[in-house]
């Protein structure tokens, strides 16, 4: 039972990591999600990120930095491709 729950949790974290990369959120965006009155927190909720995870980004940034870096690389490549 614990293994199933752990696998579900790991899958959920991967889904959130993908959302973070797709949205190209910056580190300060993730940190800002700890404020439940912020617009970025509400955006995270509409994207299906669980409340506890959104509020915990500040404390758990190490889980999301690799995905943030991938998003930064993609954004840079897009800018180069568009002459920017």
C-alpha cells in the first residue's frame, strides 16, 4: 500500500514539474506561490497544482530547479530563433 501511495506521489510531483517547465515559471514565481493571496498562487491552482505543493515550493525548490533550468534553456533557444 505504501509503495502505491509513494508511486502516486512521485507521479504527481512529475506532473507538477512538467507544469512548471511548460509555464516557464521563474524561481521568484515559485517562491511567490507561498502567498495564498498572490495571483501566481491562484494561477497555480487553475493549472491543477495542489495547494500544499504550491505553498511548499519555497521550501522545496531543489525538486524544481532542474525543470526551471530546462525552461530557461528553451526560452533562450526560442529567443535566439526569433532574433531576440
